[in-house]
């Protein structure tokens, strides 16, 4: 069975909220911990959290979680792509695929991750290299990438993330449908945070 790791992107600069949003408390836990706990509960290994200026705080807030590797992206100010590259380097040679999470999406349940894994294992022999959730018809996160695509992340820049890779490999993409679009919510404003709090 393929070994799938988690890459959690937590190095954003939180400019819109004026303070480090990933450290904001959501029902008694820092926001970023929800993605970490979902990855762990889904059996992903290793679980890598890439941070920027708040790495020390991430380490402190996950001291009780043994199976999380926290890596600093020294170039976090250049955009999301550098964080993905930092994480992919840490996963190369250790995983058959990686699921890339956004640390500001606390509502993604294990159900989504488990379905991505199941479809990957089923469809991989037929050439599928990317598995992505479709929330009420809209593509979202987290996204699974097979290791055959790891090298392609070396070419991405700025905040483009994996978009160009997905566009290049549409014929190797499997979409998994879910009806609950709230699962795909990013926390970008305090209003987003209030909406998400009501879901718990």
C-alpha cells in the first residue's frame, strides 16, 4: 500500500487580519492545529508543518504531538510556492504521495482525507497522479499529489501553489465530490472565524 504523507502550509503572513491568524484560538485550540490533527488522525506519515516567522510558537503549541515535524521556510515572504518546495524536499524519498493542506482550513474532516486516499489507491494503477476534492462543484483542498510530480514543484513561483501542475495534468486528475462546501472555508477575516466557530 502506498505511503502518503501530509504537507501543511502554515507560513503565510496573515496580512489581511493584522495578526498571526494561525495562532488565533478556535474553540480553545490554535487554528493551525485542526489541520495537523486531521492529518494525524487520518494516518498520514510523516506529517510536516511548514512555518515562517512563527515556527517556535508552532513547536510550543504541538509539544504534545509526537509525530509532527515542523520545518522553517526561511523564504516564506516570497509566497506559498517556497513553502511547498520546502515541504516536498522533506517528503522526497519517504513517501509515495503527499496531501497538501492549508493550515487555515480547520473544517476539513478525516472523511475527506480518507476518500482522497481510497481513490488514490484505487485509481493510481490507471495513471491517476492527483486527487482533489470537489465541494459542491468547486475544487478545493487538501490535494493529493503522487511523487512522480514532486520534481515539478521545483519550478513554481510566488503564490501559484500547485495550480500549474494540476492544469498540466488534467488527464491524470481525479475529482472526489462532497456536498458540504463549508469544509472548504479559509479563515481570512474575523467574520470567517465567526462563521467557522458556529460549525463546531
